[in-house]
C-alpha cells in the first residue's frame, strides 16, 4: 500500500494524535531525508485531513508529534528501544516495565515504535512547570530504569539478555541508542523541550510498518503482523482511535521517587 493511500484511510486517527502538537516531519527527496519543523516561519501544525494530505503528497517519510502539547501539558514518554538486540528482548523488557508501572497504579497508552521498540505515554499531573518539568520527567525515567534493571537482573530472562550484552554491563541504559553497547535503551534524550515522538498510526519509512497502538495483551504477544498497514486500517475501521493518553496523578510513584532521591540510586547491578 502506498503512503498517500494509507494516510488518506487513516487521516482521522493521525489527526487526533497530531492536532494538539507541533509536528516534525522528514520529506524524502531522492536519497535524502529533509527535516521540516517550520512552514512559513511557523511550527508545523496538522489539524485537518487536507493538511495531512498536503504533506503526504510531498513524499513524507517520517511523522512526529511534540511531547509538549500546545495547551501547555507535557506528556511523559518512555521509549523502550534496543541496540543490536532481538525485538523479542525489547518486548520482554516492555512487559516487565509495564508491570512496574502497574504497581504504581499507572496504566500508560502503549504503541509499537514501527521499528525496534515500544512507546509508553501518559500525562502526569501536578509536576513542576516550565523547563523543570523535563528534568523531573528524566528523574522519573532514571528511577524506573533502576526498578526495571533490578527486576530483569532477578528474572528468568537474565541469561537471555546476556547472550547479547557484555557481562560487564547492566542490561539497561538511558543513553542515546547510538551510544549504548548492545543494551536495552530507555531513551532520556526525548524528554526535553523540543522532544518529539513518532506519531501514533504513522508509517516508519524504513520498515513500512505502523506505529500501532497496543493493548497490554497485544504487547505480550506482539508480532510484526500487528503493525501491517492493511491490518491497522481494518482494525481502525472496527474500533476507531485507540491511543487515548491517560492523565495520572502518580501519587505512589512521586512518594517513592522522593525517597529514592534522598537515599541515592536503587540500582544494584549484579554481575
């Protein structure tokens, strides 16, 4: 299926995700991908089908929305990615991380990245304002990374990860994917003022798969077939938009994070 036909079919779902956000996209011109943040010196916004189709006809390659919404809210995003690991290990880690979040009564929206990982998104209320919100979100991510590392090191999956990861390293990292050495990455770079996340329902230019929303059961049993354009179109016609981002106060998480900051890192890496 060509890109224009897909975006024509899926315009309503894409616009629902993109409408409250500034948009970053990449346009394919020959062998080059040209980044675009602005149109006529203004941040790109896509709020109706005609706007989406305008860009689709420009040979759009990748489509992202800002984590900061235009209403001032900032979404908390966890990008569970992997560097030189099988996708099944990213899936195992994502399931384990979801269960960590569930223990804090946090049930984020989930989607496949379109390539090599999974995204969790929610809006945590009553957090610092302005630039401080991004620092706070990074603190939460570091805290959750420690929890996930602790869990994976004591799990039945530990040896599976160390078939690919050097024994001298922890399983997880918060460094950028390109800097991690055969590790599972919880990318903190995205948690910044100009952070962008691949749009739900958009096409990944290299894999031609969809950044498709998932239920927790679908995450646990994920295969690439769930992200095929034809399947996503069929399901969306039956179920409509399936990526509602919840607002969560996260009282239990904030309380333990405060204790975590007083005591220092919880990370207990076991070689």
